[in-house]
């Protein structure tokens, strides 16, 4: 009985404290409203001094109320500064100073020593002797084999079908229990130049050597035609990125058919490779519209091997090591 009485007494005290805090907030609001109605505005410095911090307020409701008012004041000051700067720029006209470039992770990127210079003789020699040289010298034309893991789900099958419509001269075959060591010699015997393996992880497609973070099957408008698309490789600046860009370029034939107006884009941003497939439409001499055909996915490079894939004896040119390589958000490798 005594314990129950103590508990009820404690709850009453808490209820009284909350009621008193609510009454204080109402009185503060009434006092502030009266000040604004009488025309006397409180000074900004007195309300929020330079060293003002809401963390010092112990009452939760009061702290939340003061924080929201402080944020509103910050927004008003920022908007007023923007309007003032805009008026000054309009008054100066052509003599106005250029707009400052905002700081982003991309333009604050740490300089990489392996950044490719187009006039570098060493890079030109490496490109002339690498495994993609025969393609860029137009001695071979790409022939792609697309395969999956055993018993693929419907999402993976649809991705393979859409990739076969995007990449010309590509063929989809299901593995049926065959190991990659047996598939690779058969590909070489049948003159296939590239092999794309789409595995699964929790029913999500995973492309070999480049792991998609997001895969979305998109069909907007009409299906893509059989014309050879144009290729856009954007922001592959380092030696490693240059090799990955050449690998993506070697999947498509040499001569794009511009009459089809189809573009396959590989855009690298912060080491994430975004793939999009569009058809562009000329609306006028100055305006161009685009129509997404799909599929779309985001790739993240995990490793790069020299030659054909071999999980046991393969020679790795580059392996992603998160603990050693991801120490800075402004350090990129592609």
C-alpha cells in the first residue's frame, strides 16, 4: 500500500510539473504576442545572442519551441541576404561579379596521381597493347554472351532480355548447372568476345565484377529498335577508370547508326557508374527531348582481373579494399 501511494504521489508531482511548464509556455507566448501587437519588436540580439544554444534549455517543450523559432530566424536572415545580393547584382548589371561556385564533394575531389592526360605517350602505348586494342583498331567486332546463375528468378530473366535489346549482337543462354570454367572455353571456341554473368543475391541481380546497387526495369514509350546505339562515357578520368570505360565501349559495335537516335550512357560519379538508355527527339533547332527506354542500374566496381575470369588463379589488377581505400569521402578511384 505504501509503495502504491509513493507511485501515485510521484505521478502527481510529474503531472503538476508538466502543467506548470505548459502554463509557462502559454504565458511566454502571450507576452511575446502582446509585444508584437503594441508595435515594440524585441531585439534579435537579445532574443538569440551569438552564443545561443538550445541544448542548455532543460525543458523539452521549451527547447523545441526555441529551436523552431531560431530556425525560422535563420531562414529569414538567409532569405533577406539573398534578396539584398540579388538587388545589388541587378543594379550592377554586366559589372556584377561572377556567382561563387558552391562546394561539392565532386569539385573538392582529392587529386589522383593516375589521372589520364590525353597527350601522355605512356598511356597511348598501354592502350595500343592492352586486351581491347584489337577492338579499337577495328580488327574484331563484339559478340556478347549473357548468362545467369542457376535457376534465375523472373527479375533476372527480364534484365537479361532487356540487356540483349540494348547491346547489339548479344545472345542470352542459361547455364543449366555449368561452371564458368566450362563456359569460358566454349565461348572462345564460338568466337564470343565478352561474357556477362548476372548472378543473384536475395533475388536481386548482381553483375559479375560490377555489383548493381539499384536495378530498375524501365519501359517507357516504345521498345528500342535494332539500330546500333551511340555510347557516352562520362567522367572516367584515372587509369583504372580509363580501362573500365574502354571495357564498356568494347561491348558495342564500332559504327553507331545515328538514324536510330539511341544513346547508351555510362556516367561515373563518386565511383558509382549509372547506366541509362535513351532515345533523343529533335523538337526544334534548339530544343531536344529524351525518352528513356530502360533498363537502368547503378554499378560499383569490386575487382578487375586480367584476362578471363578465374576465381582461384586469376591475376587481379585492382581489388576494392574498403578499410584502406574508403578513408576519405573526397577520394575516388575511377
